[in-house]
């Protein structure tokens, strides 16, 4: 979900593991020459999801920590590719904490219907995140470094 810490934790995890870091939201913005919010505003959330799928089916995954957008779970093709490349980690954060985090950074370009509330998106996506995750990590308690350390500890047992 937006606000879970994917980009922040991803950079730290890449440093801890010695891997490259790839933030696919940045790749989407570069390819579209627009922010995620601008894509949603001008072309709609389904266009953002289509661009996301195109990028994630093409971007190199080997030897990298990949931070994806939260809507990747709507694409079976993306999720199968991610799972084949390595363990998929779900950063689990409760709805109230996510709402606080997202409120601090509005206009995040969430790929959802304009009529959907953040809570609706959370309720819809959470079962998908859990279904595709190889590892589920508490990303609500502690700071980003602690979350990255938790992931490293879990990866050592996979």
C-alpha cells in the first residue's frame, strides 16, 4: 500500500544485501514523463496500471531489490514474474497508520477509481498482498532500518 515504506525500506535493504535498488514508480514516471498523480489525473488509473504492467514485465529484476507500486497485485503476470525472480515481501501496516503516513504526502498517484476511499483500496488489496507474499513483515513498528533488518533476518531463513 502507499505509505508502507517500500521505497525507503527498499534502499536500506539494497544497502544491507549489496544488491542494486530499482524503484518501479520512478521508472513509470520516467517512461511517461509525468508523475503518477499526473498520469491518473490525465489518463486515469487504468492507464497507470497498464504502464506499470508494461514496465514491470520489462525491467531487469536479477540482482536487485525492487520496490513496486501498490497496484502490481492486480496483475497476475507481474506477480508471477516477481515471484520467479525472488521472494516477494509484503510490508504489512495497518490502515490507520497508512492513512497517517499518506496524509503527510498527498497526491501520491494511487491507481484506483476516484470514487474509492483509501480504506476500500486497503480492504481490496490486503488479501492480494497476503496471497502473493513469500514473506510478510511488520512494517508498522520500529523505523525503516529496523524493518529492513527484519526482512534480512527473514531472508536468511528462506
